[in-house]
C-alpha cells in the first residue's frame, strides 16, 4: 500500500490557522497532507493565482491537498439554486486549474434525513438531479464530487452514486459516521470501497443510553472502528487512497429503540444491527473495567488540550496498519 496519512482541516479549526500555517502544522506533526473543508480556508475570493501558490507551497513540503465544495442537496440550499450551482461550477473550474480534481461534499448537513419536513427520498432524488446537472463541467475538467456519509447512510449514498455515475460521483467515507445510522464500520467500508476516493479516518466509542445508543469521538485506534480490517478493504480498490484523519469531540445520540428511527433505516439487516450492538457491548465492558476513561470525564477535557496528542496517536496507529506491523 502507498497510502498517505493526513488530516481534515476541521480537526484543527480551533487553531484558526490560514492555509500556509495549516500546511506547516501538518508537516510538523509528521502528517502527509490535508483535506480542506472549502474555499473559505484558502482565500477570501476565488483567486486562482493564490490557490496555485498554496498548491506550490504544499508541493514544496511534499504534502497532498484535497478540497471540498458546497452541498449537492438543492433542498438544503438557501437562496437561489442557480446561484448556488454557478458558485460550485466556478469552484470546480478554479480547483481543476490548480490540479485538484476530487472534491468532498455532503447531502446531509446534520440529521435532516430524520428531521426535515421534506421526505428524505425526495432529498436524494433532487440531489441526483442536481449532480447530473454538473456532469458537463465535471467531465470537462476530469473531476468528481465525493459524498461524505455525514448523518446519512452509506446505503443512500450508494444509490446516488450509482444513479449519477461513478465517473463523476464517488464516496468520502467517514468511518465513524457510519455508527450514527446503526451501520457496522467494516460492513459499510465493504459497501462503498469500490467508489471511495476520499476519507475521514474517524473513530469513536458507542454505548447504551436511555433512548438508544450514543457515540463519543475518539482518536483513531482508541475506539470501536477496526481500521486493521477497513484499510485493506479500501486499498484493494484504491492502493493510493489518502487517509485524512478527522478528529473532534461531541457526543451524538441516535434513537435506536424508536420504530420511526428503524423505519428510516430499512436497509439494515438483523446481522448488521447485531454487529453494531456488539460494538456497544464491547465498549460497555471496557468502560466498566476502567480500560476506557469515563465518558463524562473524558468529554469534559477541552479538545484543544488533547488535539495534538490525539492526532499523533491516530497517525501512529494508522501507520502501523499500513506498514503491516
């Protein structure tokens, strides 16, 4: 495997660094690249010259750079959809001139697949239509938008990719976001591996709550995500895949016990739900034995105080897997 390990810029947003400072910080930690959330972190305006300078600086440090573009879900767009489309087109054109061709994006901002008044299937249908409208510019510049599972399920994203075409639409796999829909991270990786071109290497623990299951963010290697199984699955299809660690705190709860929640996840098999429950059970054993710190005590420590330690731990964990150790 020739995979490189970097970070998503959201992992260090609290440092308030510009693009050049972010690249310096990444290099200092021994990481190999960065996935920027979007244009806002690189330039106030769409200045191709400045973007090229940032690309040149990254190249001088031997660091990869990936980019993001705005949502592909027109139902969540505020304001003019035509203006939204034109903005995305202008970003695609500019980024392609710089040499960036794979873009991370989302359909779901948070939990709209559960809470939005418009049925989620309509969101997916309209997103398919919107991405298809971008085909001419994506084809012309050899680009692809990659949908992150960002509250929505890998099952839904697969439907969109297959409906649009994998030449212009792929997956940005977030390994721990699978958990918020009751998906087993390894099974989810198997589903989307053929279409995965970007990643968020995220970890977390899951544990039982009054309403269902909660997830707490952890550094890669400190949670329930089995990267030793997932990375070879991804490498089979893309041995040069860039692994971008996304790390942060926050506890999320998903109402696994509710019929409405289950009805909105019809693709989950009893076997996969069983694997998912097993992860929570394993966490409960480690919490009870003291092998893992208590959830509330760990969450009370500000992320910024642990950020560098967590990122370094995640880097070393993923390196060992890639190097076969």
